[in-house]
């Protein structure tokens, strides 16, 4: 019992000192959005801007930093942090940061894929 408490205390202390900053959360989201081309070969830079508009803001690759500065926030829980992205006016939890790493949830990719499909339907129909 005593060893378990000691191990948990050490893990919590490490978590406090390795909790990633906001900039690291922003970079993780930026990398995810920049990799949208993996969804479909037909998506290009203009399509990324259109997907950004569907998200409620223009994400275009040239405005990514501005978008992230205004629309990504973290909820600092001291030992870890929650990544939140503003989508259509509301903040949605899209990931978690702990021990110096950012882990984005799969539902963020699913959301972006759905928006890409909507974009294709609008441009094809």
C-alpha cells in the first residue's frame, strides 16, 4: 500500500513538470489538419480552406497559426491538460496532453472526414 502511494505521488509529480504547454497542443492540431490530404488524394489546399470554412473559420494553411491562436485552448489539470478546439462557436474536447505528449482523439479525424464528405457532396451536387 505504501509503495503504491509513493509510485502514484512520483507519477503525479512527473506529470506536473511534463504537462505540455498550449503551443504543443496547437502544433499537434496543426499537424493533424495539415495531414488531411491523407483522407483523399483529391483534397488540395483550396479544399482545406473550404473544410476550414465548414469548421466555422478559414483554416487555410497560410492562416493556420492565427486560427490556432484564437480557437485552441487547454484546460490545465496540473498533471495533464485537455485540448479543446472551437468548432462552430463551441469548444469541443479533441485530445489530452500528459507527460510531454499530446494524444488527439479519433473522433476529431472522424469529424474532419465527415466535413470533407459534406464538402465533396456540395461541390459534386
